[in-house]
């Protein structure tokens, strides 16, 4: 490598770090907005966020970055398995996409999303799809224009161009190939469950428990599994999320219901999974691609692992159930590990995604994927969405959607223009199950250790195999490296069948 | 005004608003750092703040701003009493100062301040002035170089160039002219108090009260005097402050001691005064000079007015004392309005500025002003500071400073390079007393109204006469406009004498 290349690469990294720093400020502004900001601050906050987004985009899309990339690519083997090559590939990827999107379209998308979100919230409150319909039509149209700017492979489709923002390398055909067998096998399991005579008890979630005690319990669990509170926070918000600005400043939130303490706990463990991934990113590369998470799907694999593979396991509850009495006293008398485990694993097919159990959750996601794919090809006109939605819920989950508020208006994503996002939730579950099988192979007694509060071996394994690599590998590459196989529906189905058949006496 | 000028002016304002938006982000990052940030976030936060400061400075100091200013000044009467002319004068003022400071010096000052603050904290903890001495020497040297870049009037001195950052138009000679009579008359009052046989009771501040109840009490009072919680917050921090990012998002903090509820209350009312000033700035001009506060001195006049003229008045306590029982129950039995008023007004000469009472407070500030002025001229070598400090405390306040921790190492300001800052505290008290006399003249029954919870007339008067003008007038101009007279020590001394003589039976 020549000195000139060193200089070009260094300058490129400096620009990347500056864009990263701006992104980290965006992270704090967003967290504050959801947790702390007084209501009057909303208008000004939108202006702050828009400025940071513009400054970030200017850095990424600049002609200087294009020139620096060209200079580095001339002098280096960008396909090499090195940090430098991985950084170049990622910056090239992001630069090309940023350049392809005209500023006027970016602004139109942002302005439309802002109004569409407001109209969606009003429409949802009134369960009035017709109010939202023109905005969804406009959003789908803008998404098509965006996809055209980005482009897609000759054997691909417009949806692929959108999904690339969330899950690099992801295509509709590739997703369908994994989702198809998952749906069929899941349908079989759900049928078995529906026909079973045995049902897990929900007793723990029928007890009202004070919020302060639920928070203290949540904090203890988050700390025990490995979230570092000297480098992060846990607060309360309506919709739990994990944000913040740096591996040393991770902000996560959870939620509480008077009853349903297992919901607070699973939210906390889910966000802790995201948070521990962020805390585990390599410090020295923060602000560059190799210091960034891989994708939304891989991020979700981390959250789901702590939520489901750990937090909904019988072994975990043998350790956690005895702690219930210390936090909640006589109110939880008689709740032992077995009852708590059952409460955390009740299966009830419903029509609300964010309230879904582990067994039915992926059906919700697959329905959305199939519908948004059809919206993008034009096979499904927006006006027909409610009917198509309700039919799929009948077919896949056997439930009757009572109204659009609890049907196709329930999620915010499409109003934000985030088509292509939903599958990352199920991809996360799939990656998670496949990673976890590898972790179990690598660490003898891993699951049994949960019963004694031994979570560090799993966290160490995740740090070593996933976190410390940042965005060095693509999702597909990472999956092959960690598990030796391409992504498949088998590990997730093995996990679900092994858990839910015994719980239902099957 | 020609169209070309309109365009130049509009472009100038757009740049000003962008710099303002960056400043508002700085405000949120700073607030979060003091209230919410996990300890691990400190290093990254410093990088975020440095980036925002650089982006802000780039906008203010750019050649484009110089050209736009020149174009506008050619076409407009910049001495006119209009919003446009005031904006031009202020942007010219800030641009010229930003340009005069070389980037290398700015960086050296920032880097030195960062280390010096750390060394100061360590030195203070160990009460070891020698540890801090080399850093203060370096800081004073950098301040001299900074002053030389800025320049000062032929009849002025280097200190003036520094003070201009905090109090535009302020000079050491001008400050000395007002502080001289203030010091003499204050010395007389303090001697009278020292000789008096009567002492106000401190009974209310001897009662330990739970923090949660103190917070609820503080919030009730802040809301009652006019702080708008839909556009702001009150949290807890070690050192109370008011920050935030916009007139619609004002973040203030207060502090609590187990006993001393009047301290929590005066901190809250003080910060509420700052906060209501920010909330009262003209919305349409936010981000431009006419949407910004005038100076630190004027800002302090607002905080002191609610803290002292309102919150330490007998009339206020006739309204507030009956609320004590609702918040604190039997613990405050027997505390009536008179006892509470006395507790809020005990005079105890001490050596800690931030714990000083209303009567002695300004002595602390005047001592610092005299010392930093001498540090800047070179008449006082840094090595002689502790001795000079202790002598002045003996002379002005009659107290023996026990050690440097409680002496010349007690304040953070000089370690941050903020020489020229201290006088704004006493200028604030002076402006406050002079403004308040004008308010009393304009609003019959103003003070009596406090006893019935009528605070709105004072807030309306401040909105009308001070807040809504932003930075349109200089501090001196504003004082003349509002009170018809230049700043003088008389109103403050009249206020202090009228209060403290009767309280001490004089």
C-alpha cells in the first residue's frame, strides 16, 4: 500500500467517523424524544434531526468520498478479508446508494413520511383505513421511485432495492425460499397446539404487580445477563427500543403493564440483547463500518436470543423464579419455576403482532412480507389491503380481524415508508436459532448453566463470534462463518417444536 | 432595500439559524451529560460536543458570512432600531470575533481547558493549589493571547476582551465604577448586621425533609410562578443549571439537601427565572440574534428576580408557607410565614460563594473580579493567588479561609478558561434590582400580589420589557430603555437595606 493510499484511506475513515459522530448525535436526539422531551419540543426536535440527517448525508455522498474511494480501490484488493477492505466495501455500498438518491426525492420522502405518520395515527385511532389510504398510496409510489433510483438485479424485483437498507444482500426471492418451509412447518405446529388438550398456565401474568418493583426486577435481570449499566441506561417508554449514541452510551427502554410481568421481562431481555450487541462492538472501529452492527436481522438475532432462547427457557426460570418473591413478596406466593416458565410460554393466536407469543410471532411477519411484496409489484392495489390482510390472518392464524385498527393499521412501519423492514424480525429469529445451536455445540452445559445464573459463557461466545466483527462480514457471510451453513428454517423449527410440543402434551 | 440585499440578508439569517440549530443540539448534549448520561459516555460526549462546536464555528466564521455581511451593511443603516439592523450588528460582532481567533488557538484553549478542569478537580479534592498552579498559569497565558487576538479599546485593558464574550460592552473600568460604591455600602450593611443583636431564625432549614416531597414542592412553585412544563423539565443535578435547546424545550435542574428546603426552593426559583426568560424569547426569531438572550448579566437578572425579589420576600412566604404542610405534613408544624421568611433570609458570612446568602453573595463576586483583573494585567502572579484570595476574604467578609479547597480552588470557572465571567453574577443582581424597582413603579400592588399567588403581572412585565426583545438591544441600552437610567448600585442597596435592617432590628 502506498503512502498516498494510506492518506486517502485515512481521510476516508476520518469522514466516516465524522458521519458516525453525527449519527451518534441523532441517536441521542431520538432517544430523548421518546423518553424525556417535553411535548412542546417536538417541532424543534424535527428540525434538529433533519439538520443532522442532511449533514450526515452530505458527508457520505460527497464527491470527495467518491474520489477517495476510487483512489483506495485502485491500490487495494477490496475483496480481501481485512478490516480495511471491509470498510472500503461498506463505504462504497453506502456512498453509491446515497449518491443515487436525488436530494429532492429524499426531501419528498421525509416530508411525506412526517404527514403520513400523523395521518396513520389519526386513522388508526378512528379505525378508518380510507383516511390513511391516499397516504399509503403516495408512500408506495415514493418507494417505487426510490427503488428505481437504487436499482435491483435482473432476476430481482423492486422490493429488493428497499430491503437493502435494512438487510444488505436480502432479496424477496431469497426470503421467500426460507419463509416458505418455515410457514408450512409452523402451520403444522400451530394446528397441533390448537388440537392439544393441555395448555400452559398463565398464572404469573394474572397478578398485578407495582411498576417500581417490575423496574427493579427488570434491572436486576438485565445486569445479571451482562448489560453494563456504567455504559448504558434502562428507562421506560410506550414502545420499548434500544438506541443511544455509542458502545459506551447505550440507551434502552422497556414497558410495564399492571399485570404481565413476563412482558416487562421479555421486553427488557430483548432490548438488553440489542444493548449488549452495541456494547460489544469494537471500540477502536466505532464510527467506521467495522464498528457498526451488520444489519437489522443480525441485531434482532441478538435481542431474540436473550428474550427467547434464554429468557423463555425452563433453565432460566429455575434461576429467576426464586427472585420473584424478593421483588414482589406475597403477591407471587405459589409461583414456582415451572409455573413461571409456563406463563412465559402461553400460545394464543391473535391479531396483534407486538403482543404475539414466540410460536405465532413469525406468522405475523410473513403476512406483512407477502403483502408489502405485492404492494411493490403492484399485484395488490392499496385499496384492497384490508381485505387481503384479513384473509391472510384467517388463513395463517385462524383469527378474524375485528377492525382495521387491530388489522392493517396496527403497525407504524409503512407510514414511515419502511417497506422491506418487516422480514428482518423473522430473519432475526432464524439467525438467532441457528446461532444458538452453534453456541450450544461449542459450550457444553450452556443451557443448564442458566439455572445457576451463568450467562457469561453465552455473552463471551457472542462477543467473540459476532459482536467484535462489527460490519466486517455480510449477514450471509457471518451466518456461514458462525454456523457453517446458509440460513435455514430448520433450527428455529427444531427450537419451537422441542419447546411447545411438551408444553402442550404433544 | 434591494432584492439583492434581501437575498443576502435572508441567506445570512439562514446560516445564523443553522448555527443556532447546532447550538441547540449542543444544549441538549450538555443537559444530558449532567443529568442522564451513564459515566462511560463521557469520552464520546466530548467528541460530539467538539464536533458541534467546530461546525458552529465554521458557519459563523466563514468567508461567505463576511461577504454577506458586507453586502447587507452597504445597503442598510445598521444603526437603525430595527430587528434587521440588530441582527446584522450582532452577527457582525460574533463573526469578527470568531474570525480573529485562529483555529489553532481555539484548539489549544479547548485541549488545555479539558485537562485543566480535570487537574482542578483533583487539586480541589486534595486542597493542593500547587498541583493546579501550572495549569492556571497556562490558562491565564492563553487568555492573554486570546485577548490580544480580540483586542481592546485604547483606554481599556485585556480583561475587557474576555468579558465581551459574556457581557457585551462590559469593561473592567465600567464594572469597577459600579462595584466600588456597592462594595463600600455593602461593607457598611454587613458591619451593621454583624453588630446587631437580632438574628433571623433558621428553623425551617433545620428540619430534614424527604427529597421526593421537596421535588414535588419545587415543581408546584415553579409552575405557579409561570414556568411552562409542557415546554420544559425540572430534574435533579449536583449543580443546578438551566439549559436545553429551544424556547419550547427548556431543561432546568435543582438540588436537594436532607435539610435546607429553602435551598432547593431558591435553586428552583433561580433556574425557573432563567427558564422563563428562555421560554419568553420570541419564537419567530429563534436561531437569530433577536431570538437569543442579551447577555449572562441580563440572564442572571431574571433568575435573581424570582429567587430573591420574589422568593425571599415576606409577601411570597405568606402564600407559600401554608403549602408546606401539604407537602411535608407534621414535620413542619409550627412553621408559619414569618419563620419561613426568616429562614430564607439568614445572613452568615462564609467562604463558599455558592452557599452565600443574598447579603454577602456579591462580596464573593467582587473578590473574584478584582483578582482575575490583576491576573490578567500581570499585577498578581498566579503563585500569589492563594495569599491574595485569603486576604480579601479577611478584609471584605471578615472570615478566615481554612484551606485552598474552600478558598481559591472552590470554583470551576477559571479552570475552564472563563476569566471575565464572574462579574456577570453581580451585574445580574444589579440589573435585577433596578428592573424590579421599575416593575414596582409600573404595577401597583405588585409585591402584595405575591401573597395571593399573583405572579403573572411580573412575568407579563418581564415578557413585554425584556424577554420579547431577544438580543435586539445591548445590556446597557436595555437598562436605559427599561429603567430610564444607567446601571447603578443604588437599587440593589436599597433592596438589601430595606430587607436586612428590619430583620436584624436595625
